[in-house]
C-alpha cells in the first residue's frame, strides 16, 4: 500500500522574549540584546505526518484528529505572550526559540498522533526568514525527509 505525507500549518500572532532567570539584567542583555524585551511575530507551525493511504478515501492521516491535536497543543497561543502561556517557558526551563518550540511540540505530539500516523517533523517559523525543524533530517535513528 502507498504511503503519503500530510502537512498541516497553523498561523498565529504572538509575543516572546529571551531571558535566563538565573542571570542578571546585564548578562541577559549581553546574551540576547534587545530580544530580552517582548516582541511580536507572525508564527507558522507545520506538522508533517505520514501514514498508509486508505483505499477508499486516499487519506494518509485523519486530518480532523491531527487538527484537534495541533490546536490542543497550541491553545491560547494566538495573541498571547508565549513566555506566559507555555508552562516550561514560564517556569524558566525552556526559552521560546523556534528550535525549542519545534522540539517541544514534536515530543508532545508524537505519542498522541492519530491511529496509523507517524509524526515526521515539526517546523516552527517566527518569520519568513527564521525557522527551525525538529528533528533535523540528518539525525540518526529518525525518519528522514528524503525517504
């Protein structure tokens, strides 16, 4: 049976900033510059899932179930400060970088995928110019985007 990948992208506007809680204002500014101040982005988050194509529908992933998962994980992000709405960021154990958000979303979603679907990757873009993908295609033991 044929396999296919389905990509689902959501877009939202949210603020974030960088600050390490155990560092002084001076140290944070030395590390992050003006990015210590809350600043907005128009974010795009893409989930790429793979599965067997159904004979009757041709679908490879239950889109409704995937969307429910995506919207549950990102609930409250639109119009918010990500430093406040993501518990790991609020607690200071994670910075809201594209890389960290992509990893967090991938790890959070992987065990909750619709039946028969595998999460291949998550891409988080904070602008047209800056984005991160997790896992990276070259990571050993992970599905490659080239297969």
